[in-house]
C-alpha cells in the first residue's frame, strides 16, 4: 500500500516493540482517555442512553417510566452476556493503532492524507475487527477511522465484520463503532456512484443479523444499532423521530395540534434508501423471531425495534398485513380465511396490552395499521372493553392511540357511547389523555362533538351548578379532581395550569361555537385575577389563544378583551397575548380608539417591549397608529433602549421603529413617518378598489379565498415601502457625511 504525504503512516511492518513502553495499556492510559474526551469521542452514559431510547411511543405520564425500569431490570443489571471469549489484542497491533490515534489527533493532515491513513489502518484491522471494535480504548480510534475513510474501505471493513456483526452490535463499545459506520455510510450516499456497493454491503449485514435476530433485538446496545440500520435502509436521518419519537411530538399529532405538513417534513428522506433491503430485513427478522415472539412483545428493547420497523413501513399495506398479526401473536393461517384475529388471541392481546413494552408497540400498530386491520383490531379487541382497558396505567395509552387514529365517524360514535358517560371516572383516575384524545378525534372527524362537549360539562360540574366553574376546574384539572371536597373547591392563587387541562380546552375551542356555549360563558365570566394568572401561565395562555382563534363571535371575544382595558396592569400582559393570537382584533380596537390606547399605554410601552411577545404588541400598536401615538411609543422605548438592545428580539424592534433615528433627528423621523403613512393609505385605497372591481367582475365563490393572500400582499407592501424609505434615508445621510468630510 502506498502512503501519501509526509505525515502519512505506512502499513504496519513486522517489527518488535517494547510492550511496557508503547502499549496503550501502560501508565499513559489515563492521558489517552483524556485525549479521547477532548476530541469529543467520549461515550454517553448508559443511563442517559436508556432514557433517550425508552420513550418512543407516547405519553407524558410519569407512572409509565416506572414500568419501563421494571421491564428492563435484567438489561440494566449487568453488561450484555456473550457466548465467546474475546481475544486479547497483541501489543504490536495495540502500538500501531496508538500511533494512528496520535497522528489523527494532531489534526495536521489534509483530507486526502487523512483518508489514506484511515484506509491503511482499516486494512490492518482485517480479521481482528471484533477485538478492535470491542476494545474500550481502540474502539474510539476505530470510530475516527470509519469517519475519515473513503467508501471503498468503509464497505470493505463492514464486509469483514459481517460474520461477527451481531457480536460487535451487542457490545457496549462495538455498538458505537457500528453506528459510526452507518453514519459514515449515509454521508457517502450523496455520491450515487457508491449506491449499489453500499446496498450490497448492507444486504450482507442484514443476512447475518437475521440468522439470530432475537439476541440483537433484546440487547440494549443491539436494539439501538438495529434501529439505526433500519433508518439507513429507509433513507431517513439516523436520529429521526422513527428512531425514538419524543412524547411531546406524538401528543401534538394525536391532539391535532401539529399540522400534516410538519409531520411530512419530519419524515422526509435524506436519500432514496434501499427499499428491498428494508423489506428483507423486517420480514426475515419477524419470520425468524416467530418462535420467540412472546419474548419480543414484553421486552423493552425488542419492542423498540419493532416499533421503528412498523413506522418505516407505514403506507405499505400488504407488508403490514403480513407482519402485524405475527407481532400480535396471531396465526398466519387465519389470514387466508380473512379472519386475522381469533377470539382466544384477542383475549391474550387484551392482557398483553397491560404490559408496558407491548402497550407502546400496540400504539404504533394502531397508528400504521391498514383500515381493514385497524377495524378488526377495534371490533375484536377493544370494543366493549374500552373503559376497562382505559383504567390501566399502561393500557390507557393504547386506547388513546386507538381513538386518535380512528378512521370513520361510526367508530367515533361507538367510542363516544362507551366512554362519554365515564368521563368523570376517567378524570378521577387521572386518565386525562383518553378524554383529550376523544375530544380531538371527534373534532377531526366531525362526529359526536356535541355529545363529547356535554359529557365533559357533566364530568366537571355538580347538579344544578352554574357553568361559570367549568373552565377554572379544567384549567386546574389535577387540583380539582384530586381534592377531597370538590363541592367547596376554589381557585388557589398561584396554582399552575394543568397541561392536559389546557390541551383539552384547546381541542374544545376548535368545535363549532354552538356546541361549546357553556365553556365560552365560563371563560368570559372568570374573575379578572384568574384570567390574569391564566394569561401569564404558558399552558393557560394557549387556552386564551385558542378561544380568540375559535368560532366564537367577535362580541364574545371583545368582552374578554374590553374587560381589561380599564386596568393597565392587567391589560399589558393580556394585550400581548391578544396581539399574538388575534392581531386583526387588536388592530380593529386600536384603529378606532387611538386616543384611548395612547392614554392607556403611554408610559408602559418600554416595559411591554422587554418581553418577546410584548414586543410583538408594541410593533402592532405602532403599525396601527398615527404619528402622535408612534412618537409616544418611540419615546417610551428610548428609556429602555440600552437594555432592549441586549435582548434577542430587541434589535429588530428598534430597527423597525427607527428609535435611533428619532433620538438623533426627531423632525426628520416625523417626516418619514408621515410619508410612510401617506404611501400606505394611497396603496391601500388603490389595492382595495382593484380587488373590489375584480370581485365584481368575477363574482364567484372562489374569490372569497383570496383574503389571506391579500393580507400577505399588504404585509409585503408595507415591508417594501419601509425598506425603500430606509434606503433613501441611509443614502441621504451618507451623502451628507461625505460632504462634511470633503469640506474638512
């Protein structure tokens, strides 16, 4: 092998070296480890790794994590067992890789030299891959080599690991080496020239894994490597949500709080992937694991692998219909007769869903199952047992997934009839997620909305009680339902708004206004101090935003807003929230009552601007006002200009309002503002008349959809006018400075 560059190391020559002097196992071991850490190649702690992998499927309730620890106790207690004795690395090889590590660590090599050195070293690792990859020290060097070599040497190394890949993947150190190899492969896929070579290499690795997949799947390190391999075969990022979805992301999708577009962006492929390799790996992995499927169903790490595989196959109905029944423990012979789940199998699955690992797995099954399979699961397993399953601390998450992924109005009707009358019991037990999921699903499918709304009212009110108490009790959900004396419960000052209570109300305010009158009445009748506390709380603020964006009438919304215009200290934080959630309403108020707003907010704009959402309010007030109020706003900001410029949002606001220009030349600033307002007015008059003429000419229903684009055009126009005037101002000031300089 030819070396390149003065720093390049040649292939190892058969020389004798001093074991004591040069072996990395000598006294310099601690210094070597510190060098590895400085290079950012240290291992994450085992505890942290387990936490990041364990929360894949859903839920934000703490009692679930307790079950996770119990189910994985056997994995946490000791290192993964191996059925072989790892060979010791000879001192000569250890010295060679120590020298390689020192050379790479110096960082004096260019990319071509580094690539050649890495390639040479990987060739030297032939037939010693297992020993090198599983060594606590040299495994770090192997990671650096795999990260810096070319695709040819990378694939050659992996092919050399094929027979022993399971041993490497299930080792604490080797698993990091395997994942580094996969990340490096993903980067080389940007070059289409290597696509077929990498595909062949991955197929060889998959063929080796499926010989005995259960041991790898149920190993805490092997599970992580397998999930990365599955993501690589699919073409999605190796650290994507398919690997380990965040519970907050799952909950957002489940309650319709995250758009489909966002979800598609998360699932976007970074390369075309290897669909044949993925299908082979999943199908063979499930097929070879069938005798041990009962073990995989209740094993935390095996469940995570199956969850990732199912998510990556979403949309491939034929493959899923073949795989899902096997994962649930059903006999495939039944599928030929169109009967995927037998009665005895359904009973077993109802028991299994109470196991934490299988509950997570069932959530994903319900998410990706084709319609025909979902319906059979719903009818044979969950129907008439929904409440009983919902009572269990782990199984209730599967019910949440079932409800959230309902496919038809008839399914929502059955769910509502069974669970609606038990809302109070579910809330008493702390199963708020089941209630929230049903409310969100009914809104998504426009089914049983009125019934769900009435069921929730009945759950939070006692007989003959006023609806005024409804929203406060949902906002402080845990405080109310866990109180010993509900009849005498009252709002406790300083209480934090319950997250699930906030989510339930956000879902409700998406209903037609006719179905949620009691909730609207309750919110608009709340005491001023309680609404102020709600507006200051992060979860509570979302509720008010949802109400202001709901189908409630403008009169009802303004009732909530005008209630605080008489109290500046209440109005300031509330106005900030209103401007973010309902800017059109704020503009309509300030446009008609400029003098009132000036008197109300004068002296408080600086205080308001210091908060991120408050700066948005200041900008809205500025844009909706005439020159006198604009001057009042900028004058207030001058008092906090230095502090405001140090915040993240402050510089943008100061530029938008041209505070510096006002402080230097107030008269010219006023002139510029008058010019801007005049141009805005002329453009709006012409723009509005043009829109009106076109609507008269066309007069079609489709024309009503142009309102959002009109607002966007006006916003762009305002920005363009500001930029043009600012550029004129800058050029004028620049020319004045130039003249002064010439005179001097």
